[in-house]
């Protein structure tokens, strides 16, 4: 409290001394004038009136700054205010935000905005803080100087942010601060711009959080749909397999038992993964081979399977049921429509920290009658996009001399994003 009192007293004393010296100079010039210089009363009245108005004006400035800033230290009382603001945006975006915040300032005029140099300059009309006071024109603190403020703001680019240097000051030279006060208007301007920047950053962050929440919700819904799709065992496949096993129990019990064994193996590999997004190439290969073994019993010599997957790659993480989708496509749209059947190749290769898994056939190839709806491949691409954020892909090309080759390429060791949220 005592420290604040001394600061306030020093401020008033500084203004009074500056004006006192100026008044003494004026009075001395007046006294040196012939004839009228002999009359002391005008000089005395001028001195007391001027100093009275100066002191009351200084106290008025103190009171208003105290109301606005809640303190009366040297920084708050100063006519010239400087702020350093760190904006967590790229320099160009930070400049756009700063420019918009400045243009919102009441009384703003003559805005000069240079985006290339990341600089904004403007003039600000100084409000009539106390309205039209009857003694306003006689107030010495308003006798000279322009009744207007100005500001300059510069953005300094950082690595991931823009640093704003903001200066708010009177449109008068620095020496005028010994005689004039701004009634806290530049403090108000500086704080108003900082508040506007903070508010806009808050709006951006809220928008980003809302967008992220919406995206997360959409991803959860998409993942849920994909889980349902790949967790459901093909009803027709089950029906046909059981029907075939039933027929074989009468004519060839041994083959029927083999078929049911492969079906059990297929289901064992399928059902536990219904709630697990990630599997391994080895586990998915066993599931696919169990599926193909069942079909080999049904299709006989019409189906041949060739597998070339190195043991070292079988631990590669792979989304569940993805390989199965490619194998089912090769059978349904490639080999089953052909009277003579054909071959399914499954191979895997590693190159440049990536693993490529290919399922190829020598069936019908790209044919409007056998191409299906494309939902299976579309789901594979969508799951790769959600799981690997663009670091994985699916390519489907024509196989030579006939058929189709579908290749999934995934990072060999890159961490995959979790499919669950929360």
C-alpha cells in the first residue's frame, strides 16, 4: 500500500515538475516584456490555474488507470504499452488472426496491413473519456499533441507459432509523455487486442475439438460397421459347407470329416477376432487356407492353391479378415464362374520397411458379370485408411495372362493406430 502511494506520488510529482519548469519559462518570458511584464497578477493566476489543472488531471489519470488495470505501477501508468503474445499457429495464420483482432478495436481507422512483412499499423481515435467537460479546453494536458493513439503489431515466425509484438502509444513524440497523459486509453487498446486474440484462439481450439470429436465419432461408426462386416461368417458359405458335409457323410465319410475339421479350424480363427481389429499375417493365412481347403473338397481338381509366405513375415501385423476378403473375391469373382476352375496364389514379400501381401488368381479377370459390387475391396481400402493414416494401400491389377492380382501393402514395423476410442 505504501509502495503504491509513493509510486502515485512520484508520478504526480514528475508531471508537476515538468509543467512547473515550463510555466516558469513562460512566466520569465512574460516578466521580461516591457510594460505588461510589470503586472504580476496575470502571471500568478496563470501559474496557479495551470498547476491546479495539471495536478487534478494527473490524479484523474491515476484514478482511471487504477479502475482499468487494478494497479498503478509504472507499466500501467505509462502512455506507451507493449505486449508480447505467443500465438500457437503458423505465422501466416497468426497474422490473419491478429489483423482481424485489430480491426475489431473501437475507433480503429487507417489500418495498413502488410501480410508479406507480417506487420499491421493503424490509428485509433481517442475517446472522450469524461465527455464534454466545461473545463476541457482549459486543461493544460490537452493544450498540445494530437488527440489520437496509434498502434503497430509485428508477427515474428517461430517453429510452430507466431510471436506478436504489439505497441500501443499516443500519436505524439516520446518527450510529450513528460507533460501529457492518455487516461489509460493505450492500456485499454493493448488489453482489448490481447483479449480478442485469446478469444479467437479459444474459438479455433473449440472448433478443432468439435471437429476431432465428430471425426472420432465417424471413425467409430465406420469401424463398427466394418467389424460387423468382417465378423459375420458368410451365411451361404456355411450353408454350402454343411450341406456338402451332409452329402459326404453318406458317400465319403472320411472327406466329410476332413471338411468339418477345416470348417472348425476356419471358425476357430474367425470368431475370436470378431472383436479384435488386428491380427497377424500368419493367423490370417491359416484362416484363409482353412477356407480354401473346404473349397478344394467341394471343387475338387478345379481348385489349386499355391502359397509362398516366408516364415519371417508371418508375425507382421495385419487387420483381421482382410486377407480373407481378397481370397473370397478371387474365388467368387475369379474361379467359381469358370468351368475349369483355376489357381489361387498367396504370396508375401518385404521391401523397404513394407510388407506386400498378394492374392492372385487366373480366373475371369475384370468382367462386368463377375466383378460384384466392389463392397469388399472398398471396405479393405477404408480399413487401411483408418488404421494406417495413409501409410498402407490396396492395389488391384490384371494378372497375366488371366485373372486379377490384389496386393495389400502395410508398414512392416510402424505402430498402428488403435481402433478403439476412449
